[in-house]
């Protein structure tokens, strides 16, 4: 299961415990706090670093300590910058396993095998239509690609669609809610970023292709690359 939530800097460890996360390194929180001070948190004589730099450092810290979390955003960035809030509130995702993705790949393969369709292209396309200004500003995109089935469907390669925000995959097809780091998702799905097997679209690209083709996709995938039909 993969969950999203919020943690506050002034009670960071307490909030992590709510997600059943206990850093093995006894100095992990102290190291995080020291790093944040260098980045200007809390506000001090050190200049405040840009938000993307802060998020990069906190994610490096999480990876170094082998914590199953990803820092997505500083939820109260503007109110922290202008002094209304004294400490950041972090938006995170907690990766509690990969079974959900494996189940989704099995489900998608079965749908294509039985009905030659699924709802992934429509769900991903509608997400692009409904983008908020913030999502568009931070580069939300849609991906069409071939993925490889798992378990009983090993050896199958079929079309799939999802959304990405930065290096985080958002896959809401077939009623699921998969939120996972791109690197892990691509590895599990056997996704190859090659011509005919992989295509990405921003909001404008998505709208143009929908109008041009009259459907949600796929638009640029090579059907001959399917395997195990």
C-alpha cells in the first residue's frame, strides 16, 4: 500500500511514527535538522534555499537512511516564506510495498486480453484536462507506453497510460491509486523509453491529440511491439 500524508518539522519523528516508520539510524533526525539549518530552516542567519533544492536534499536524506518516503512538496511554502508559519509542513508519500502495482499490471493485462480495452487512457487523459494551475506549472505530464505483465501474465507486453509529476508516477486506472517513484515503477513494469514504445504529453499536447484523433489514445505507440497477444 502506498499512502500520502503530511509531516511537520517541529514534530517530524512523531508524525513518521504514525506511518509506522522508525529510522534505524539513531542520529537520523539530528542529521535532518542540521541539514535543514544549513538550508535556512528554521529561519536564521542562513539564507533560505529554493524549495526544489530543499526537497532534493530531504529526499537524499530519506534515501540515505533507507526510509520508504518521498518528499513531494512543502505544503505551506508561501506562508513559511512570508513568516506566517514558523516551520514547514511536508507533503510526503509512503511506499509500503509494490503488490498494488503488480496487481494492477495483472489486471490491465487481463482487461486487454478479454476486452481489448481498459480505462487507463481515459483516466490519464481526463487528469490532464482537469490539471490545476499548480500541477501544470510543475510539469505534470501523461505517459503512454508498453508495460510487461507480472505473475501469470509474464511474457505479455501491452499498452498502458499514467500521469507523472516530477519523478513520481500517479496511476489511477481501474479504480487504483498507485503513487510510486518513477524509477521503481519503470523497473517493475519493464518500461523502456524507446520510440514506438513510449511517449509523453503535456497538457497542450494532450488536447491537440484528443482533438486530432477523437479518442484518449494511444496515439503514437507501435502496435507491432505488443507481445503475447
